[in-house]
């Protein structure tokens, strides 16, 4: 993750880390299934935007999840040396959550 990462509502790297930690504390088993990815490379080949659908599930580790949500995600990337860094992340609910 880039030092200058920006997420929704000005979220920084620490905020994104805390959001992920909260999900793992709430659910013993967290799953992610990604849909097809659309990658758009900038003309300089050092920046990219990646769009995809993500289905997130959480539960107590039993066969069926207690919670499931579908999101549309857009991420920004920058090539630094030989590694891609996440510079931005936005997501919005794409479907109804399952209680």
C-alpha cells in the first residue's frame, strides 16, 4: 500500500488496516470472491485503474456464512521500481446484504 493511499471519505492506510482488522475480529472466517477484473493502463504504463466486483462473506467457520455482501470496487495503482502499490480504493454496495 502506498504511503499516500487514499480511500473513501479520506481514509488513510491506518484506516484501511483498521477496517480490515474489524472484519477479522467480528468473523472467524472471512471469504472474498472476486469477479472479472477490468484493467485500464495509463499511457505512461506506470499507473493503472482496476475495477471488479467483490463478494465478501463472514461467519463462525461453519459451512454457510452468517453475512454476505456484494461490492463494486475501483482501485488505483502505481508502479514504483518493480512493485505495484495501491494508491486508492473506492467501493460501493452492489447488492443487498444477507442478515
